């Protein structure tokens, strides 16, 4: 049998790193393949742990426990916690813990809660965290769950363990002493994500968040998620001011509120801006501090490549796009407005390199959309959301057929009314000699759910055009406004 050298095996495994099923097969080839595959599989264990059943969680805990030192096992034994019934203890063939590069403390809590008596959890947790956090381990990712209060920054060896940390994700309502402690020993974080950021609305109670931001030496990506209607302007100001101090390095910014300072004018290297106001109650949108758009006006973002917004008015976005320099490749806009003419004009006049577009749409926008299709020659993905009127699918598809650039083949359409069988057939019939269509539709009052016969007719129609190579995939979703952006770099 031909033996491949390790460099070749490494390249093969790199290609397969996101295909866990194939990686498991590689374990069985021979010892060399096994030794090179195991570190990849254990780099991020529990990748989809939210889908784990209790048996999987227990098995993972058992693997972790096999790595405990004799001292830790004795501590647990003295507390009446016995995991091993055999007289001779044997460590695993691999030290799997050393392969971990992503420490998910939420996963640790999950497996403890399903496997250990509640009264014993803190004792077992203490020994497990010492196993993971020490001078011999090294992590690049750290996930801290909500209400977490274990002082991990005080564990011996933590400085080395997190010395190369690049990503931290945590709930804002964890013990702030933990974040303050971590800020003193971690300087390498590139990406920060804070969830439920408005939990306290008090600078003093969130001082750890601000401290962690300000001590990073090369912070590139910051995300603030807010899951409530609560907005405290002074607290937002304190967060934004901490980001201004990192203006030169920040490239990606996500906010779930309208900027309360002129922070965007400082972020001259920003390549991705995401503002999501979808969770704010519409009645609150009338309040000045919820809808003060002044800090989004006349902002120049010269290297912006990605713009994603929800519930930001189109006229504000048109102004913002007009002040970019032509580098935008992805625009995702969801806004229940009725006047998109200037916005669409701003896009086709200022975004020659646009590849992916998500846009709220009304029938009156068809003429401007046609101009956009003609001018944005690199467009390959289009998402159209229709909020306020019954869509004129016939005219829309005529424009798509006649004016779509050659690379456009990914489509998603969302409306209150479903597509008609005849409309789909017309679209497919006239989509010849092009890339096979990737199509997804989304409707609230779908004829699918009410008429099984019609559903089967559409299924049969799609299958016919799949055989002809006109359609590659077709998916239907049943709830309005839930249609997602494309996973843009994938071809399904």
C-alpha cells in the first residue's frame, strides 16, 4: 500500500477539517493517520453540543474524567465521588485535553448538570477546571455562560493558558470580577462578543466589560447583542467611548442600538457594520434616544465591505452608502418602509463590486431594481422581502430574466402570499443557459399548508426542472420575515 508522507496527509486533513464524518473514517486508516486526525477532531469538541443527548454528554464527561490527576481523583474520592470502579486506573492513549483549543464553559456546565448530583457539582467543576486551565494548556477561544461566577482568573497557570486567546464570548451578566481579572492577563483578543448587554444598564456593574475592551492590543471584531427593549443612553455612551479608544484596529462592529456617540466617524478601518434594531418594540421606536439617527448621518466609511441593518430607515442608509468608496460587496437591509427609490439608486451608483443583496421591496421599486441588476454586474445572490403589498411576481421575474447579471443564480423571496405555480414555471422556462438556480421562498399564508395537491404540483414542477438542470435546490419556509441571509460563500 502506498504510504503518504505527513505533509500530504496534513493537507488532506485540512480540506476535511469541517467534515467530521470523513475525519472519523481517517482514524481507521493506520496509526499515522489516526495520530494526525485526533488533534483536529478534538480541537473544538462538542461543536454541536446543543444537539447532544444526555448519553453523549455523559460519554464526553467520562473522557474528561479519565485525564484527572491522581491528586484530583483522591480529592473526589474523599468527598464520596467515585467514577472508577476498577482497581487499576489507565489513562487514555491520547491526552485529548491538550488538543482542545476552544474552552466552552457552557458545555462543561451542561455535562455536569446531567451527570453529577447537584450537591457535588461544585467539587467536580473545581477539579475539571484545574485540568483545563493550567500552565500546560493553551486556548484560542473561550465561552463563558450566563450567571457564571467561578473565579477562573485566579486558577494557577491561567496566564499561560489564555496568553494566545483570540475570541471571547460571554453573557454580560456574569460576575464582573472575572472579566476584570481576565483583562489583567489577556491582551491578545481579536474578537469579543457580549450577549444580553443591557442586563444591568450600569457602568459600575459592567466595568469588567469596559476594562476587557480597553486592555486588548489588537481588537478587530466587537459584537453587542441585546435581548430586551431596555436601552440606557449613558451606558451605551460608556461602551462606545471604550471602543473609540480601539478605533484604529476595529474592523467589524455589531450593535443592537442606534449609535449614541459619533463612534462611527472614528472607525476609519471598519469593513463590516451591523446594526440590528429588530428587537426594539415599535412603540419605543418613537422615543428620541431610540431613533436619533444623527450619528449615522454624514458618516464616511471608506473601506466598508459589508453593511447589515434591521429597522434603520432607507434614507439614512442611502446617505451612508453614498459616503462609501465602492468596496461594498454585501448589503443586507430589512426595513418596513415604502420608499426605497433613493436607497436602490445609492446602491447601484456606489457599489460596483456588490455580490450579495438583501432588500425590502415594493412593486414601485421594479424600475430601479432593473437598473441595479444592469449596473451591479458581480451580483450573485439576491434576497427580496415584501412587507406591505401583494407582490407583482410576473413583472419582477420578467426583470430578473431580462436584466440579471450572468453570475446571479441565488434567490430568496419572502412575502405574505406564496408564489403561483404558473409564475414559477415562467421563471424556470426562461432561465436557460445560465447557472442552475438556488431558490428559497417564504410566505405566511402559503398555499402549501392549505392544499396538499398544490404542494405536490409544485414539487413535481421543481423536480422536472431539476432534471433539466435549471434548478439545483428549492426550499420553502412557512413563516414570514424569518428568511435568512445566504451562507454567501457556499454554493449549497
